[in-house]
C-alpha cells in the first residue's frame, strides 16, 4: 500500500505543528484547526487515521470523532486529551469509537507507536475484509457451478432453481424475515434440488408418467442433497432448510414426517415456491398449468401440504413476482421462459 493518510485536528496552531512534525516523516498528513473544516475534508478524501484534540471551541473531540464515524466508519480514531475522567473516556469509546486515547503531555515516541499500532490494526481489518470477500466470491462461484451442473443434467430443471429462489426470497421479504434468514433461504432455493444429480438419468429423461418405484427414487433426491452438502459447515442451516422442504404441514410429507411449525420456515417457503414452479413448468407427460390454476391448487392444499400463512403471502406476491421474472427473462435470456405468462 502507498503511505497511510492521517488527518490531525487541533485548534491550537502550536500543538498542531508539533503533531505534524512528529508524524510527517512516515505518513501523508493533512491538518486543520477547525473540526468543521476537517469534516468537510473527510468528505472529500479518505484517511486511514484521525488524530483529534479533545477540548476545542467549535465542538469537542468526542463529538467531532463521533461525526467522523458517519462519514468514514472504517477510519481509525485517536483522541489526545488532558482529561482522564472515566465518563469522558467511556463516551469516547462507545460513541466516537476511538481506538485509543493519548494523554497529555505525551511522549512523541509513544504517540508514534500508538499511531503505528492503530494503522496496523486498520491494515489487518482491511486484509481480513478482502479475504472474506474473496471467500464469498469463491463460494458464490461454487454454488453457481453446482446449479449449472444440475441444469446440464436435466432440461426440466433448467432455470428452475433460480425461479424457485426468486419466489422464495419474495415471500421471505413479505414475511419480514431477517436478512440473515432470507440469505439462507436464498441459498437453499438455489441448492434444494441438487440431489437430483444422484437420480438415474433414465428416470429424469422419462417421457411417460413415473411409476411408483420411479417416484420413490425421485423422492430420494432429498437424502442425496443432504449427503452432497452435509460436509460444508458453512451450509449447516441451509441444509436444514433443504432437508425438510418436502415435508407436509399436516405431517404426511417425506422423508421425516415433520409437521406444522416443526418444519423450518425456510422449508415451508421453498415448498410453496417449488410446487408452484413445478406446476407451471411444461412436462412431456402433462399439459401446462396456468399460474392462476396452479395457485388455486396450492390454496386448496393450505393447511394440508402447505403452511396457510406462506400460501397467503405467496398469493400476494405472485402477480408482481411473475411480472418481474418475465422482465428478467427478456433482458438476460439466461433462463428459458417456461412459465406461461
């Protein structure tokens, strides 16, 4: 990285000059005697560290550093103060999010070391953040590769996982689920049918209606999904959603016979989304079902196969969701327009 940038603020020109001389050899320094002007400087340029005096006439250092949090939350903050009152320092830590305070009169070597430590901490956070982003990109690429492998195996599944995920996320948001829960549901939607990879190609490619034994083989895809994903510890909660997405609200589903709210909310949402897309997706052995008819069938099974609250929510979001999918398919053409719109 190029030299770190530090902003120093002190209303006393002599003190400001001393701070500048102490730090200028190693860092790029900007300085100001006005906290208000310093805030404007911070809006125009990013600084890795801010060093502020405590007692200043325009506003004190704690208030100034607190305002810097809103403009540049990742910047390290240091407070130079002659006061050691516990209440003041607690406010500085809690509200201004300072890294350290430096007590006057300070030793220049000590001040330099504290600034160095603050910047090393900033660098560590930056590097860790970059690593996390790299891992997220890698993980996203892995999920995409898995979904594409499933799509390549069976033309019926082509694009289905994306559409199911789209409906599921819409339902989750309409139910005001947390961002974390919605994110897990999104991953579960993309991966819910990954176990189909373990089902015979002859069964998946069959044109006629499936026999009882063949349908029993299809049902095993849930267990296949769990086996494929179970060793990925980051997907633990996602696997729980996938594991139960074929359970029925009345307990007559498979493979575990869970019922009601014992079934994770994510699984109940995926169940409705998956059933709807399955109905409106063309199959060689049956006529295509229109969205309104598919919704009517799902509503008839509310309280039996499906969670009534999820069904009601899906009914609310369905028209807009279908319109958005149609628009997305027009733009990208990455998902074949299989839904009759």
